[in-house]
C-alpha cells in the first residue's frame, strides 16, 4: 500500500480502479448496469466537471485561507521554498483546473441542451447561467490577471522590486475577488438542480 500512496500517479490510478470496482460490484448486486448512452455521457461529463471544480476552488481556497495568511509568519529564509517550488506548482494546477472546469461545464450544458439558454439567463436556466457567468469571470481572472501578476511576483518574469510588489498585491486582490465570487457561483451551480432559486 505504501508503494501506491508514495506516488501521486499511482494513488490516482488506484482511486480510479477502486471506482471501477465499486461500480462493477454495485451493478452486480443490483442487477442494473450503467447504460452507456447519452445520459451516462452527460453524467460522466458532470463528474469530470465536479472533479475539476473541486481542484480549482479547493486551490483557490487554499491560497486564500492558508497560503496568503501564513506567508507573514514564515521566516524570510524559508519563503523561497514557497515562491520557487510550491506556488508555481500549485498555480499550474490552479490554472488548468479552472480551464478544465470551464470546458467540462460548457460541454455539459451543451450536451444537456441548455448552453444558449443558460448563457442568455433564460428561465428556467437562469440559476446555472448566473453560476456560469460568475465562473467565466473567475476563469478570466485566473488566466489574465492572477497568473500574469503571479509570474512577476514569483520572479518567473523579471521586473523591478516596486512592480513585483504591485503585481503581488494585484494577484492577491484578484484572488480574493474570485474567492468572493466563488460563494454565489457555487450556490447557483447547486441551486439549478435543487430548486434553490
């Protein structure tokens, strides 16, 4: 077991194997196998969307609830470990989780036939539409405000010290803005199918 858990790749593969085994066991016990039609494809896309969203918003909240408040408490000689190793890796997964969440969400809405209605905020798809627009604004912020400024703040792009400080502040404020938007965004996403609006 330790050999599996010491490798992230093997851990993820093991999680997928457990998922497949659980589906096979549940199907054999119930006598009902998943029908591999459009409904299953839409469900699978929703699962990928939720998986991506958990990664994206989980990292957003990690940055805002853990990393940003902890940075002033870290001794200066230890800060390069965050700025040169942890933050760039976390930001990689953060950016691509945002992208994956948007792509899977748009595909899911298209597969279910409500993409245009949701983006047009038409009833009865206005809740999911509001959530989609909030997520699109957040994803834009990730790629076009947070990431370019983080590259400066982390020294990936060389800039003067005052510009580096301004970039760090802009990245932090935009990340906080996204944290603020994540609360109504998540509510709207869940409200659509649970009569919350």
